[in-house]
C-alpha cells in the first residue's frame, strides 16, 4: 500500500492532502477531486455577486442557519441546529408530516414560440412530442459527447411554452447557444417564477386546503393552475424526495413572495408544517440524483442509472444521440467506454447525519488502495444503516460485492481499522410513493422510458 494514502486529515494535514491515483479516472478530462480535506473551517461570504432568492429572507426568519450556492443563488441547507437534532429532525418532519422547502434555486428557463416543441425535442433525450400541455417529465440534456449537462423537471405549460426547472448548471446559456446555430422560432429566457416544494405524507391534505379537491386529481408529473393569496401559481405533483409531494411555482415571485409563503405557513399549521432544507437522506433512498454531486457533464447516462433516459425508438435527432447510441452498442458488445459505474451501497460506522464534505474513498479491502468513491451518503432510519450512491469499477458493481469505505474519524469513533465494511445493494433503497420512470420501464420490461 502506498504510504501516502491518508484517508483522514486534520487541519495541519491540508497542505499535503493527495489526489489518489489508484482510482481510475482516465476517462475524464477533469478528475473528481478526491482529496480528503474534511470540514474546512471557512464561512460563506454573503455578497451581491450571488443572488438572494425572493424567499431568502423568509427562510432566514424560519431559522435557516447555513446555506450553499446552487445555480448562483443562495440555497438554504439547514434550519434545525445540530444541538437540537439537526437534519435528522427535519427528516422526521418530512416522512411523518409535511414540509415546505425554499427551492427558488430551481431557476425557470422558459422556451416559448411556434417551434418550442421542436426545439425542446432537439435538446432533450426523451420525446418531447409525448408531453401533453399541463404535464411534465424528468429529463436530461446531453452534450455532443453524451455527457449530462442538466437533469431538470420539464414542464409543458401550453402547446408553445415549456419551462425547464433546472438543476445546478447554467442551462439558459447552453440553450441560447444551441439556438444561435439552429434558428428555431422561439424565445429563451429565465422568468420571474420561483418554486417551493410541499413534501410529506400530509402534503395532499395541505394542498387541498389551499387549492380545493382538484388537487387530488393531479397525476404524477401533472400540472394545475391556481392561486395562493390571489397570486397566480402553477402546481405540479413532483418533488425531490420519493414521498408524496408537490411544487408551487409562483408567478412574479420577486413581488409576491411574502403573500404566498405566509399563506402556505398559515394553512399548514394544522398539518404540522415545518420549513426544512431539501432532504438529501430521502432522495438518496429513492435513488434520485443530484447534479454536480452524483453526475456532471462528463458522466454518461449509462454510468449512473439513467440509461432509461436514452430512448430506443425516438426517431428525431437530438444533441448527443449519435454518441449515446454508439455507447449503448459498445456496452452491449461488452466494451463500455467508461471506467466506473454508479451503485448503491450500505456501509458501517456511526450514523452519517450530515452532508459529507468530501467524496469518501472506497477500497476492495480494509486497508488497500482506493478504487472508487462515495458521492451521496446518509443514514437511513428505516433501514437502520448508512446508505450511499457511489462509483466503483465495473467489475465491482454486482449486488452483494463486498467493499470498504474510508470514513472520517467523526463517523469511525470506536471502530478499529482505517475503513468500514460496505456492500453493493439494489437502488432504490426504499420504494417511492410514486414509482419513477425507470422503475415503470423496468416493470414493463423496457430499458428505456418514452
């Protein structure tokens, strides 16, 4: 074993943190930074260079004490303080009651015009012509090399209007650049619409109080127009959890944020509504990915449980189609063009009860060189074990494969040795209230979704 392998570091070690060479990232231009620098003691600078969403001050009023930056907007990521139970208290509110999330960071990029359907169909892998007005889909957009640029929820508001509710990469510039060359008759721009998520088993009851019985008729990924406090909104039955949930997209959000937010809070009191941060522990259990953490522009859909997003029967051309079909053929011939693939794992150690500051390293043996890395770990109270999404070499992806995870000391107290035992398991870890398109396709015997 290379004596430079140091799976945990203190502040004094940061200058010598090394990038492990034993994790094969030769298929990437920019390797993932696998140095283990830990919870680096810095503070976030709040400045005008990063946007404050319309709900930022309202989140602060509800106790938001930490944030990150997502789509160049400050993103609340904690309301309950660690000494009061932290993120696991927020998780309990999600799975037992109902929660509201400030997710204005999901910037809405509108594509509107006579060629809107044709343009959208060219930039997403799935078939946009199958999306009816007032319906949506989870989609991916790829570059010409097949890498995933964004994985938004796509809302079709009308025949000639779509909204990309984007994940953490700046999609507007890409869409505008594509159309400079293609010349579709569309306008492309961010609009003043900001969503909140209403998630949890009591979400339908709360939404019914706000919008009436028609809420119960909204199908999964269906949309409905409504009003909150006299302000226009679009409602979708979607969310980042696997629990029952909805999103409320507020028009003219920079003006009407307080009216909508406070009305939802008032209606939610009898349902035990809690304002929380996005519950990554639940989305991991559901197998939902986070762009920039689990996937990026160098990740192929076939590496990360998104192969179903690459249709076999879409006749129309789209960006990345030729490369993705080539990759599929290579995989079927037993020669995949990538080194690692995403798996689900369970692993030991103390319960992981907060965001990981590093991509923790994975080895085949307790003290051997790293061969993979964890992207999204957390503790599952229902399964009573730590769970994670991770990348490992293709030969180590079979369910039941034994591995080891190198945890920082905070989760390894009392555990002998440099790592804890792990095992590859099926994803999702827990069923969702609404099966996703991947699960539906698998049930119907397909490896793709329309």
